[in-house]
C-alpha cells in the first residue's frame, strides 16, 4: 500500500486567540482595512487574513495578546487596531 488515505483533507488554520488548530470552516476570517479589523464572513476580501474562533473568550485573548497586529504585520505606530466590528459579529454568533 502507498500509505495514502482516500478521504480528502480539509484546510486547517490556527486561531490567533487560543493558538489551537481547527478546520478553516470553524474559524472566522478577519482582515485589516484602514486600521480596522473587519470580519470576512464569505472569505473573499483581499489581503492577509487572521483566523479566530467565533467565541468571545478567543477574541479577548487575541486582543490582550496583541495577536491581530502581529498576524497582519501591522506596525503599532498608528495606534491599536479597532476590533469593534469583529466583536459585534462574534457576539451575534453566540446563541
């Protein structure tokens, strides 16, 4: 046998908050546009993306650890990034 499996793999990404690996479909993609973190629900916005679980705890960890500026390779000279839209999206996703 060749050692290959017959099941197709699904792409995995790392959550910038908790640093755990998860399927890409389970995470929320966030992009940086004009100093604001914007949730990319369709996964089609241009630019570098960062992934976070749609959970307030993971989002809080990402903000506290300054993970978004690092993931976007954003210099901190322009101040902190605005994550209000991502927070609103995450809170709406909670049951």
